[in-house]
C-alpha cells in the first residue's frame, strides 16, 4: 500500500475530515493529491495540516486522476459526480487503465451503475463507497464505510479505511455497485425521519406542558448519541443561528427523493419520507440553501403556532 498514490476530490464537510486522516495516517508514502472546485479551500486545507509535504494541490480533476493510482471522490450530488467523471473521460491525455475510482458521495444507485459501466469500458475500476457518519466522525476517523464492487480492488482500499478514516467496514456481497448507495439512501431516510421525530417530540413537549428540557433529558437517558445531540442543537438554537449547515437541506431532500425512487421501484411507498420532505421544504423557504436538517424543529414549531426560531 505504500506504493499507492492517492488523490482526493472534494473538500466538503465529510471529505475534509476523511482526506485529512488519509494525509496524516494513511499508509501511502507520497503526498496526498487534492483537488477542490474552490481552490482557496485546497490551500486552507493544506495549511491546516501544518506541512507542505503532506499534500499536493492540483488544478484539475484530470490532473488528480492522472497522477494517482487510487482516486477518492466525495461531492454533494449526482450532477457534481457526473461532472467530474465526464471531465476525466473526455480528457484524451488521461490514461485510465488500471486506475481505481472510489466514490464516497451519496448518489442514486443507477448513477453508480452507469459510472461503473463507463469506467469499466476504459479499463478502470469503480468502487461505490458511501459513508455513514457526521462531520465530527469524519474528523475523528470514525466513519462507517460501505464499499461495493470488485473484492480484490476493495482489499487494496482497506488500509485506507481501517484505523484511518473508519471504525467499521460494511461488506456488500456481489458485484452490483448500486447496492451500496441504495443502503446509504435507506440509512439516511432512517436518520432524517428520526430527526423529524425528535423535533416533533420537542415541540409536543413544549406545547403539552411536559417541557423541552425534560424531554431532552429523557432522550439523553434513553437514546444517548447522535439523536440526543440533534435535540441539543435544536433546543440551543443552533439550527437557526449557524452560518453554514452541517447537513444542508437541499442535500437531504435529494437523498429523500432518491430513497423514494429506490423504494418505489420495489412497489414501496415511504410515507414517512413524504412527511419529512414537506417539513424540509419549509426549512428551505425559511433559511434558503443555508438551511440545516436540524431546522426541522423550526418548521414544526412554526406549524404549531410558535416562532421558527426558539
């Protein structure tokens, strides 16, 4: 693994933490190659590592892929991923033979399958590898990674997961790369719907006289962990006064649409997704693209006769 040359494309909330851990703790001996659409973020990232020897900044996705044996991608949606893949395959100077492309984005399963077919035709390997975990888990190297694709290729990636970026690897049997993003989408619906339930409970507790602090205390006792922390963010007003979202409303709604599509193909209607999405529409109307999923609390408050901001 020391001989692998690693590139990372996308320095968002998740990509920033995961790539940092690869740069600092990965088994590779060469600097991590990084590309981000906003070049200033790449420069700030490199500076945060405190050593120029840890990373090499490139100015295009083609440069990143060409210089690496393994390229990780982590971007916001299907369109951004398609833009990257199209830029690479349309560049005749890039030899994709034996290259490995690993996508950690949350996209529709059909997007992953299509990209797998496209890259296979160019003798490259594609691994769909969505991840579970909040930005603080990415920073701490505590993600759950879900790789799908060729088992031999995944084995090459494991040293960049275990003890580096992740606390666990969930194996997806078979060669269908679409199964990993399908699981990711269903997992995200569970997360988003549970956050909606937390928000609803807090509002009901306030309106019924139970009290938000009492309900919040119960949550910490009964269900400690990320959902209790969401309750903290709601009660403490983080959902409306933060400048940048931890999980942007537009990305959350994209995930819900994709999950509904996946379920719908199997004849399943996810009614809970419809409820959560309706509230997220209100978050978007109130907060715009800066809206965070914790803003579900504000939307439910407003529907219940309270102010959006607590």
